[in-house]
C-alpha cells in the first residue's frame, strides 16, 4: 500500500469477490477497484497500468471499458507467468462509491468506501430481464434448429443457460444473483440444481432440442416457485409461445 500512499492521485483501493470473502484459492484472481484523481484521469490510469504491469512476471495486459458500465472508468487486466491475474477497475475519485458487499479496504484515508454485509433483494425488473433474455435465446435456438445452423443453436443454448443460472441464484437466495453460476458456486455449491446437467448439449440437433426443452421446463417451473411479486414479472406469454414452438419442432422431427 506504500505505492498508494506515495501517489496523491490515488484515493482508495479495495479488493473483493473471493478474496474479499476470504474464500479464495491459489487460482483466484485479484479483483480490485481503485479511485484516482479526476485531474488528468487518463494520465493517472496510464501510470496505474504501468504499476500493474510491474507487479510480477507479466505475460500481457489489456485495458478497456466494461460494456454497459456508464460510470467513467478503465478496466486493466493483467496475466502473469505464475498464473496470477489482476483484474482492476479504475474510477474517477469524484464518482460516488456507495456501499459495496464483500470488500476489503486496502487503502482509503478519507473513508470513501463503505463495505456492507447485507445483500439487496432481487427486483422484479431484474427477474423480467433475465427470464425474457432466456426465453428470447431459446426462441432463437428454435429458429436456428429450423435453419440447421447447429453452431448458432448451441450458442443460444449457452446464452439461455446463463440467464437461467441467474434465476436459479435468485430462487436460492444467494448474494449477487446477477453473476449466476459463479454466485451459486461461491455461496451454495451444494445446492447446484442437478437438472441443469440436462441443459448441456453438443452439435447433435436432437440433443440440442432436448436440452432446449429441458431448459424451457426449468424456466417455467422456476418461475412458478418465485415469490408472488417476482412471479408476476415472468413473461408468461413468451414462455407459452416458445414452449409450443419447441414442441412443434419435436413433432416435426418425429414425422420426418
């Protein structure tokens, strides 16, 4: 932390995720966030990247903006030869930090960062976004099966599964359900739904369809198990339409 204290441009530094929770292993990356002075932000980020590059035997580093994150920031990712990884997001110091879960404050002389223990409840808006995203992906999968475009169908199956993991995380009540499978494995690994194995497929069209139909059944059943306010956010009409469409594909395959 002497580097932070020696540089007036650095306001705070925190570490989170598995290391923040004390659940890391030797393969865990270092998930860090840093606040730097607004003045000449770009120059400060360049300096920080040089610091990150020098932390170990660097293989290569990469700098970019995170899609969808509107707050002024830069993400710096670095891979080192000993398999260690640093994933650092640098923010302008003027941006509000707020209260964040699972953080360990490494440097914060002005007490800008406030770690919290509780997690926020999933909102109906989040549930609708995840469920609609899953159903849209399954609808696309059906389209690609009809086109005999197996690779695209497989890609959409993976997208739908990712959204379903978020809904499972919400139902299981684990923190940070937006991270889906990662959050389930972090907080409730013994509760990974066994049925999710049936949503995995290769490029075989019959197995793709079977996986999609299993995923659709889980989406429907899971929606019915959510609390009433979240259940109302489920796109029921879309669910009925896509489920029927998959049944039509299966029936057509049986007639062929």
